[in-house]
């Protein structure tokens, strides 16, 4: 599938280009998709193309993406790693609200188990929502990680990750539990986690960037566009290839609700970037 190999995620090695299921829900990641059959087709095609790492959450929808994953893929392949997130909930107006009391975390784990049709979750990311909840904000996460570690001790969770965190919070979490992955915003133009990525790589811990293509505000760069054009590929394929080059511990989870777009994303695993091209792409963040 890929020239970039695999990296460890918990107790298994996964291909470095995976799939994020967020876009399988309705608009605003709320409610059902317009075409459930199309969503199922995307998931099945992802596995056919070699994906063995799916990122999801029961607060997508809520419940929608997990139920679609179960319908499309259960019983699951032995090598498939499904990673979910807890720590948030949705209200009737589709708002994203913190939900990290021990009781809420326990309920979230059981919701994920039920909707995915699993007895134990492969990896659970603790999504931290401090401050305004949108980006990382300093503050202790000991209570949340300890509560999740207790659910791990009960045998409901195999491995623990953290999401939307600062470097200090990663260090705090690692003192409480074995952290197998960190999921933060990172892309070719948003590189605040450069030092953290390198630290995690040294320790064999996966880094999973969310919004690898800019998220709800897609990447805009004339440099990126020009390089992509010279390579005969799309800007998004170029941005994904840059991430795969950036560090061997980076696992990608670009999402889409389109089979055509999925195939385009997956083709990024075959893109080779020269040292000269990489140097030009590295300059995008500095210009931003």
C-alpha cells in the first residue's frame, strides 16, 4: 500500500496512512449522513486500499459514525485498529461540550463499546477541553487520565492516548499511564508541535495530526499549489506526503465521505518528495 511503512499504535503496527471517520456523520458532524450507503462504501473501500487504522468517536453524530462502522465492517479484521475519543458530548443544538467526569468517561466508553460492537476498545484518546475547548490550554489532566486508566484496569480499554494537549500535559499523562499516541492539530502550515513530535518519535510514541489538510479552513498556499502542479498531483496530496516525510511516527487519518476523494488521499502514500521540494514546503509555515 505505501512506501512509508508502518508504525506502532498500541500493541499493533499499522500502515501510516489511515482513515478518519468524522465526515461520515451529517453536516457539522451532527446527525446522519445524506447517503448512508455511500458512507458504508467509503469504509469498505478504505480497508480494500490497505487502511488498518480508523479514527472515530461516539460523539460524532453522536453515535452515527460508530454505528456505520459497525454496519460496514463488523466482524472486524484482526489487524484493524479502531481508535476512539472520549471527553466531550453534543447537546441538542450540536454544540461540543466538555464531558470528563469519571461518570461521563465511563458512560462514553460503554457507548463506544456498544455502538462499535466490541468487548474492549483498542485505543481511547482522552480529548482535553480546557479553556475555550478549541485548542490546547494549560491545566492539570491528572483526574481525567486517572479515570481512564481505571477503565483500562477494568479491561474495557487496551491502550490510552491523549488529544488536544500541551507538551506539559503529555508529560503529566505519561506519569499516570502508558500513552501510545498523541492527537493534536498539525499540518504543513501549523507546526507548533515540532519539538513534541521529535520527542515522541524518540520514545516510539505515535503522533496523529488532526486537520492534516487544514480542517474546516482548507490549507491555502501559493507555494503548495505551485509545487503540487509541478509534481502533477493535488495540493492536498502534497500536504499529506509532506507529513509522511516529516517523521516516521506520524500516522495520518484524513477523512472524507467520497470514495473518489478517499482514493486520492491514499495515493499520497506513493508520492516521493525530493530534498529540494521538502525545503520549499518547510518554508510555508515560516511565511504563514
